[in-house]
C-alpha cells in the first residue's frame, strides 16, 4: 500500500448575512439549501428527521461524475453552530465549521 502525505491548508472566511440567525441557520441543510441556491443538487443518504441533524449523511455531485460525501459532525441549533466533514474521493477531505 502506498502512503501519501497530504497537504494541510486552513482558510477562514467571514460572511455577513442581512437576516437574523433564526432565519438563516435552518437553511444550512442539504434539503433546505435549495430554497436559496437554485443550482443546489444533493442525494440524502441518512437523516432521521429528513433535514440536517447530527449524523446526517448526504452526497453532492462532482463534475467528474463522482460524488462528495458529507456528514454533519456538529449540530447545535440553539447556538447556531453546524459542522460538516466531507470527502471527494481522491481529491480532498475537509471540515467546514459554520458559526
């Protein structure tokens, strides 16, 4: 088995939304994302509630025909916090934290 040492990169981005967190936070969901992104496509793999929740798993299509798999790794609606881990096989693995 060949071992590959990946390159670690960190980015931080601040986005200001002209809406209350109570309005924006529920839209950070694989299902509800389409309410504000017309181009959004996803395949829901697992969710007990049918929307974002801790442990929710979904996939999004990639230009090469593969899929990126996403997992909700943190879900704290009262604090307006959600985190995702996602993997595009052979390309990138990342963590996305939204506060």
